[in-house]
C-alpha cells in the first residue's frame, strides 16, 4: 500500500507593515475550528490559490496590508519546498526549504507559471504532477476522442473542497460546465485506476461528424439567442455592469460592517437588560427579606417593653413591702418586736434587686436591638435606592433597544437590497460569460475539419467493477462514522454520484450532502492507497459537519429532517476519530464551526473570534504591526 503524497506544513501571509499570519499543519488530522467570519473558509481558498488556482482571494478587510502568501510543503520524495505568490495572483516562486517569509538574501528563485502547459515543466501544475508521478498523463475531453494533458487544476476539486461545493447538489466529480463533464469523468477514472487515455485514437467519419458539428452549432446558436433574449437589447454594457458590480461589492462590505455594529449594540443592550432585570429581582427579594426581618425585630422590641413594664411593677411592689416592714401592724397596732410574723424584708430586697438587674439587662438588649434595627432599615433604604436606580437604568435600556431595533432593521433591509442588486448584476455577467464560452465553442466547431471521421463511442468514467469497489469503501466509511441506519451505498453512473439506501446524495439536506461529499473524497484517497495508485495525499474539507450548525444563527437556516437525524447521532465525534485513524494514508485539514471531541488525536487550531481570548482568526489581532 503506497502512502506517497504531498503534505502541507504551513500557510503564511506577509506584508511590510503587518504581522505575519501563519497557520501550521502536521501529518494526519488537522482541525481548524471556531467562530464564524474568522477566516476558516479563507484558508481553503488560500490553499487552492497557492496551488495555482485562478480565482482571486477574497478581498476581506483583515487582509489589508498583506502582499504575499507562502505555502510550505513536503513532497512525496521527502523534499521540502515553499511556494510564494503575490496576493494579486500571477506566477509563483519556488524556494527550497520550509519557509514562512520570503527570503531576501537568497539566489533568485525558480519561477513557476500559474497556467498549465504540458510542453513546459516551468509551471506549478507540472511541478506538482511530476512529484506525484502523474506528469504527461492525458484524458479524453469529448465524444470525439480529443485529448488534453492532465493538469493539477483538474485534481484540485479532490483535495480542496470548499464550503459551497461540499453542500451542493452537484456531483463531486462533475462541474456545472457540461462541456467539461467528459474530461472530469475521465480524470476520476484516472485517479481510480491509474490508467489515462493516451492510447485512445480518434477515428471520425466525415458525414456523421459534419452532421454532429452542424447540430452542435445549431444548438449553440439557439442557446446564444436565448442568452441574448435574456440579456435584452436595453441591457447596460458589460463594462458598466462590471463597474457596478465592484461598487456594489464595496457597498455590501460597508453595509455588512454597519449591520454588524448595530447587531453588536443590540446584543450589548440585551445583555445589559437581562443583567438589570436579574439585579432588580434580586434586590426586590432582598428588600422583602429585610422588611420581614424589621417586622420581627419590632415585635421583639414590644416583648422587651412588656417585660420591662412587668419588672418595674414588681420592683415598685417590693419597694412598698419594704416601706411597711419594721413598723407597727396596720391592723392590730402591735409593735414590731411583738409581731409574730416577719415580712421577709431581706427576700423582698433581693427580689427588688433582681428585678432592677433584669430591667437593666433587657434595656441593654433593647439598645442592641435598636442599633440592629437601624442597620437593617439603613440597608433596606440603600437597597431601595439602588433598586430604583436600576429600574431607571432598565427603562433606559428598553428605550435604547426600541431605538436601535428599527435602525438595525433598516440597515438589514438595505443590506439585503444591495445583495439582490449584486446578484442580479452577477447573473447578467454570468450570462455574458456563458455567451462568450458558447461563441468560442461555436467558432471552434465551425473551423473544425469536417473530413475527419467520428470516433467510435468511448466509455467515460469508471467501470461498473471499479464503481462497486469504490461504493464499498464509501459504505465502510459511513458505517465507521456512525451514519444513521446501516447504510448501503451504490454508485450512480448517470449522475456520477453515490446513492445511500437507494436515495441520491443530491436528494438530501445540505448537511447530509456535506457529510456524503466528504465521504466520497476521503474514500478516493483510501481506494488509491489500497491500490497503490498516485493521489495528491491531502484533503481540505470546509464545513463537512454542516448538519451540526445552530439553525437559529447559521446562514443556512433550519435543519431538514435528515439533517436532524444525523445531528442526533455521535457522527461528529466518530468522524474526527476516523480521520485521525486514517492519518497514515494521508493528511486531512478540516475547517469547522463545531468543537472537535476532546480526545481527538489531531493538530488543533482554534479561531476564537472577535473579543475572544486566544487567536481571533487566521489574521493576527489588530493586523498592523
């Protein structure tokens, strides 16, 4: 089993006035996860860009000040190289070694064109293909048996799977451009079998070929007419629409920033209101407790007063008894010395003294009680004032929310309107692009030599045997990931896609399609390793676990029934563990919004988002150094 392949080591962005933005990778499983809008999807687009992709990098504000990008990698033969490219595009530079900054003191580097050419090795496509042993391979591009050399761009979809394609209904093999589908099927077959189309010989019958060419021209003319009718005679010029598209993109960025600021204000006010509500409730409960305590203390004070009154009466009675003691009897007039009974003057004196002492004790306790009551009343008064102040602040927060919400709604409505206008312009520009492509194709057909014979029907794509073997690998993978039920997988040659339990992948919700697309691309790597076939050796998956999104906050919205079924399983944890176990076959880079399981054996990078502790996103906090 061959394990040759390319392994990425780092992706870096540099500039003269900014801190370098560096993201490192290791063998096996790499996970980059965290908050939305932190640069995870940018990572996938940047890797594709550094592998020769022609699409421009997203013009996000965090990228301001960065003028160069570097991708360091280890080649299948163990060689270490770094590719450097301007963020504006163009050709690439190749340096030896693993670098995160463009060296200034080395000899001039080798230059690699971003455009594929089979006649020259000085392009990034041939450089990568040569390292994989795939240079010089050819694939049939149409039913006539015409061939084109394999380029690395035809393999890019198998190693860098963006957020859009991973959830799309389209086949993981085919692109929306129908004229490219034959070549794409044959590239898939080349990966799965190691056999290219260099041996194909086109044999064409002139009459049949001429009829087919004329039919294609007629169809293209009809399609061009339809596009012209859809564009309309009064449509703005293409250059004007391109200028409007640029202005709308800039306006969209401004409105998005304004919308984010207003949403953050509403969030802050909502948090403040929630906190004030909790504090007011706590103060109200505390005030009730203090009022109850004050009432009990007042009752105790009344008990003390009652006790003092009783003891004072007892003391005064003793005083009267002492006053008549030692005097002639009030009844018989007998002198004290002749009286038979004693009035126990000593006991009366002791009782009187005890009553006086108890009165003094109760008075001390009453003074202490009075101080405690004063403290409780003071606390209650202070708490009441604090509660009134918080009620005023709560009312102020409510008023501010009532003010901010209509403004946020206005900005959001304006933002959505700009999006609609942008999409309309983009659709019109796409129509122009389609028309140009069709016109070029028509010109190509018109100039073709009609005397050449039509080739015999050529099989495009993988055979039934290979498709079955591949389906079994996808099936093993889905069961290992814990896909609901006991999935049975088959390959649909018409759609160049898989079916699970007889249901086409495109018929599922977005999150399920993302999981199945991921399984499709990972299964290709496993198949190539089992067969000892070349494969680039790494796979970048952007949001493969979309089904675990939060439906209330994620832009993809509510979960479908089949997505919810997956979310209720432990597929996410098993997904990461499975990829970690497959680390000996290749390198996996997963870009996700959800937390990986704590026991995931992976190189993990966290983007915490704005205001978080740690790395906020792909680009450093603050940007400028």
